[in-house]
């Protein structure tokens, strides 16, 4: 037992210090303890849980999927032990968390569905009377000094359960683009952040790392708010995200590896607001924060590419505001370096190439630029490379195909290249606005994609001498939603004659598919946490 405790403590220190050698040693020791068969059932369950967490940490550092797969097996074994109380909540929540990561590896929707089921179960357990946090939580967040140690532990556990449930909903949003999932993720993350306010009153009762927990909760909430801002343009979300990140930046203990992530997110949010408001002071603040993040990222080298991407974005926005050629050239230099570092399987490469193409086009369009032709040709190559990336999000592929088409039409009107690029863009429209989205989300996606894509594609085909193809693309682009509606409207008379119940069920499903956006969890005044 002493060996197991020593290995668990070493694993914790290794995770905190990002010491791979020490983490490897602790994993080996925990495996040996489990292999010896010593200890009672609770002791072995604790060892297995610690092994799973250590493996998950090593997966995060090295990206070895076998570590993640073994971590999933450890988490499943923990749930199968049928523990009770807080241990049960932690076991269920841990399985949900590792399944989130496992889904990102496998892409299997069943893994995501199982993850969300586990998150629901963990939330349900937290809300049971024997585990529930103080009923005064909402009304008296600042007056909880009298809670006992067990209630304190429950506050900490409940906050983490809600936090990871929010992550799962965001993951589903990223894959299926249902804004209801993002709304629910934000509301649940907000409740988790509210709970972390109580932890400072509980430090003497055993809850550790208040500043770090509070800071990371605020940082993750801010990330979701920024995603919703990108969708809706509601500046209230952006301003709230900045306030969250400013507090997170002050709360995060210096020396923590995650401090660079918080600082980078604050820089990106300030840069976004500076671009929206045309505020040079916001952009200056953003670049100053980013320089600080670079210094802080020495312990987190994998943040390097994202830091450079953020810097390039801010420099491009400032160049557009001030006309600075130095900013524009520096942004293009950063983006070309990044494009050479990512391989074609990286989803980030598409964004890098799109921004590089924009920077090169902008530089070529500045009066007095020597030899703008080569810059435009480099931009065309970047647009096409981005459009050809199968690993990129479909909406980014669509943006790249449109950019490629515009560049080709400007350089060589009537070329087959322009016709090919725009045809690619139109063919992506039904994929972007796929049937799994609700009607409002489909309309938003198509509007964001550009209402003139079909017309531009038809013009490119006509210029290339293909009138039949022009008409075909025009009908395809303008009839995405209508064709989907026609597909689900079928005559059910024959089915009803054979099976009336089946016909009624098909009618119900068809009505749902044709219906408008359903209200998101929590919008009717009920708690999003309870509904989740």
C-alpha cells in the first residue's frame, strides 16, 4: 500500500511538473501493484483510478492512443465496481471525461453518446439529496463559511462534473453545429463558475488550488462565449468573455503551465474586440498580452503554433486598420512558417492557408508593391491547397473554395480553374447545411457561406463556355433547403394501409424535420443543469 501511495503521489507531481520520466515510473509502479493482487477491493479500485488518470496525462503529453485506450479501460472498471457516494460520482464523471477524448480519436458517435449519458448520470448523482451542494448556493454565494467538510467536497465535485458536461456539449456542437448545444454548454459552464466562487471559503476545509480551478473554469467559459460571438456577433458575449479572462488572468497562480493558455485567450479576445471596434488600443493591449504569453509558454511548448497563429491574426487586423506594411509582412511571414510546420491531417492548416492567402492578396493590392503578380499566384496556391484539405472543417473548405474561385476569376476570367473552384464551393453547400441541423441553423450557415456563391459559380461556368453546368449549379446552390424538404415529403398512404402506427410515427418524424428551432435547455426558465 505504501508503494501505491508513493506511486500515486509521484504521478501527481509528474503531472504538475510535466515530467515524463517521473510519470513513466509512476505508471510502471501502479501496474506492478495491480499485478501483485495485493490490497482489498477499494484499495485496488483507487490504484486503478490513479493509473487511468496518469495514463490520460501521458496521452495529453505524448499523444499515444494506446495510453488513452488503457485509460478508458481503467475508467470502465471503476464504474463497474459499483462504488457509492462521492466515489461513485467521481468514477462516472471520470469515464465520461475520458470518453470525450476517445471520441476525438475514433470519431465514433456512439462514444460521444455514451460520454453524454455518463455526464447526465454524474449530474443526476450530484443532485441527489445525500450529495447535493448547499441549497443556499444560488441565494448566498458569499455566505457559506458554515458549511462542513463533506458539503465543501461536494461543491468541488459538482463544479467539475458540470464543467466536463459543458465540454461534452461543446464537442457535440463542434461536430453537429446545433446552437442549442452551445447555449446549454455556456449555461452549464456558468453554473460551474458560480460554484467555484464558494471554494475560497472552503480552503480551510480541504479544497486546494482555488485560484487554478477558478481561473480554468473562467477561461473555458470565455472560450464558449467567444464561439457564440463568432456565430451571432453579439458583443455582449465578447465583452463577458474578456471580463472572465481578465479575472482568470489575475486568479491563475504564476508558475502554472496553463497561465500561458489563459493569457493567449485574453490576447485573442482583445484582438477580436479591437478588430470589431476598430480600436488600435485594444490591439496594442492584445499584442502586449501575447508577448507575455510567449514568455509564459516555456513550460508548454505545444502552445507555440497557436500563439503564432493568434499573433498573425492580430497583426492582420491591425494592418487593415492602420495600413502598416510591417504588420502585414510579419503576419505573412508567420503564416508561411506555420504552413510548413503542419501536415495535411491537421485541421488548423486550413485556417493558416486561408489567412496566408488573404495576407498575400492584401499585400499585392497595395499601391506601389513591386511585382504583385507572384504574390497573387502564391495566394491562389494557398487558396487551392486549403480547399483540397480533406481534414479541414467543411465550412473552412467552402470558404477556401470561394476564395480560390474569386482569385482565379480575377486572374484569368473564363478559365477552367475558376469554374472548377466555384463548382467545388457549390457542391459543398448541402454538406455544410446538412439535414442534421435545425432549420434556423441551416439558414444561418448558408447565409454565412455567402448568398452569391451559386450566382458566382454560374458566372464562372458561363465564362468558361459551359451553360448547362451553369444552370445545374445555380439550381443546386439556390435549392439546398427546398430539395431537403421535398426529400422528406413522401406519400404515406400505402404505409398507412399496411401499418397505421408506423405511418403516424413517420408523420411525427417528418413534422420534427420540417419544424423550426426548438427552445434550448434552460430558455423556458428551468435550470439547464437539471434538464441536462
